[in-house]
């Protein structure tokens, strides 16, 4: 799955969550989450997406980029 880092950061900021707070809610490393938001990680597992979506209170499909087939 390809994460939409801009969307993740926007939702996190909109909910006034710091990366440390998101780290605590997801159990994922703060550095990993930062790289995710900066879109330096291009492919993530469904478990990581699920954790982030649950912590942000949004559906999983909102924080992933839809891949189109040519």
C-alpha cells in the first residue's frame, strides 16, 4: 500500500496530535511516522496503515493513495 503522507500529516495536525502522541497511539516509531508523512516510505503493510488510521479515527482508504492501472 502506498501511504498518502500529506493526508496523514494534515489529519494529525488537524487533531492537534504530535508525532510523539501518534507514536504512543500506534506503537510505531516516531522516525518511521515522520518518514511516512514525508512520503519517504513508498510501500507499507496493511497493519501499519490500520494502526495509523485507527489512531487518527479515519477509514484506512483515506490515508492511502489509490493506485491506478494504465
